[in-house]
């Protein structure tokens, strides 16, 4: 592949910029070890000119959050006809909006925790306390609050007492104008990577996530030593098969492409609850995708080398 030029898009202007840069550096190094002529490009005002004058054979989107996952950058690449690894613009839009993703999986027959979606304007217009009371009456406690769009658990908070809700809502609104309030499900948290190959999308070994704090928030995700990971996850055969089936279904139902990661909770009774799907998952030293790839007996560079070949051939 030494004659192949690949641009790894990383950085951007989202809250997840630093994590994206870490992912991009690791992926770029892995691809160089596979013989690619690899370049790391930010998504700034020079990107379009670079794509036209230094057109790579393929682009790998390693952007997290914002325009890198909501379909905007993908639309630009599609418009210019540049082959790229990752989900197309339409699939991005479906997966990026968490309520839409939950509804699609629920309609497909899978379980997802009950939820409501509330924009900031409703609290202003109807009165914050009245809306919060109605939310608790509908969903009960504990709840988990998260922005309806975005990743890396930014703004995500677990609320166990009603008195904690106002402050938690303020923290959540710092990352978006709309909050997804979801029933909090206790159980085994897992992340399942799906990679496409000649036989279609295949689930890699699930990673079990055990954060020291009990909540897999931004700090727990990206600070070494604050979370224990078990790959493969410590699940019985039935649960392991169920989470794999859920991840592949999420990939297919939302029209994702090449690689994705589904997050789920396996409750004490064995019920698998869909939480979200990530179409540009992290590739840092504490990210679960590289753990899954290694557990499957593969390498990060090898997996993406195959995906790049598929993208060029499309």
C-alpha cells in the first residue's frame, strides 16, 4: 500500500477536539506501519483546497462530535467525490441524534430505556419545576441526563434524587439546547465494535466497562486508571450473543458503513438495553475499539487498511 496516500481527518472545532487529535495520531501511526503515505489534516479553512490540490486516494474520518459526525464533513467529501472510510452523510444524521437512534432500534424490536426529549425552550415557557415534576412522574428515578447529540459523555449526569435535577439540567444544557432524559438501568455496561468485511458487518468481542466512579463519564473514559476494561466482556453465552446481534442490527438499521460502536447495558435479568451508537468511535489508548480489535486477533492498522481498500473500490 506504499503507493496509497491517505488523509486522516482529526481535530475540528467540537468539544471533543483533543480526543479526536489523539485518535488521529494513533490511527496515522498505525497506517504508516502498514505502508500508507499518511497525512493528518485538520478540518479548517484549508481543507477544501487540500482536497482539491493534494487529493488523497482516500480519507479516514477520525473526527468526534459536531460536523465530523453529524454528516456535514461527509457531505463535503461526497460532493467532491473523495473516497472515505466511515458512514455516509445520511447514516450520520440518523445515528448522531440519540432519540432518533433509540426510536429506530425500538421500532426494530430491540429494548432501549424509556426516555423523553426536552428542549431548553420548554423549561422557559412552561416553568422548569413543572416540567421536571412531569418528567420524574413519567420516568421515575434514577435518571441519566445527556445532550440529545454529541459524544464522549460530555454533559452526561446520573440523577438519583429529584433535588439534583435542576443543577444536572444546567450542566447538560452547557453542551446542547436539548436534553435526553432516560431511565437509568443498572447492569453490565458494554461497548461492541462492528467492522464490515466481505461477509458484511461482524461484531468483534464486546468490551465490559467498569468505571471506578460508577459512571462512565468523560473523565472516566479518557483518564488512564479510572476505568477497568474486560475484553471479552464477562457475559454468559446468551448475553454475549445478544449484544453482538444488537450491535450488528444497529449498524444495519441506521445504514452505517465500515465501522461503528454500539453502547449497551445488560440488566440483571439478562435484558440487553440499547443506549447509543457511535459512527466515528475513539481510537485513543483508553478507547474500547482498539481493545476489541486486539481481542479479535487483529491490528488497528490492519483493520483500517482493509476498510481503506473497500472505500477506494466503492
